[in-house]
């Protein structure tokens, strides 16, 4: 009897991580979703892993919350 393909398990794992990040966004995101935390267009750094946007908001935080919206709209 064959098991589940490795690629299917990997896809399920990654999807589960995205789903968990979406649910836990308020606790794992480093800043608030619309909180201005830095200067405009700051590059990646220890404080802002993906940098900041044109208003000084952290891009990592915005991506985590954006994933939350995407997953809940899609389901």
C-alpha cells in the first residue's frame, strides 16, 4: 500500500503554516496592521525584516495580516 505523496504532505504543511499565521496574526505580527513604525521605504533590517512601505508601516506585519484576509475570503 502506498502512502501519501511527499509533495502532498509538503503542500499540506505549508498551507497549515499559512493558516496558523492567519489565525495567530495579532499575536505573531511584530506591529499593529496600520501602525506607522519607521521612516518611509526603509530597507530590510533587524527591526523590519522586509522593510517598510511608503507610509512607514512594517511590510512583514502587513503580509501576515494580508494572508489572514486572503485565507478567510477564499474559504
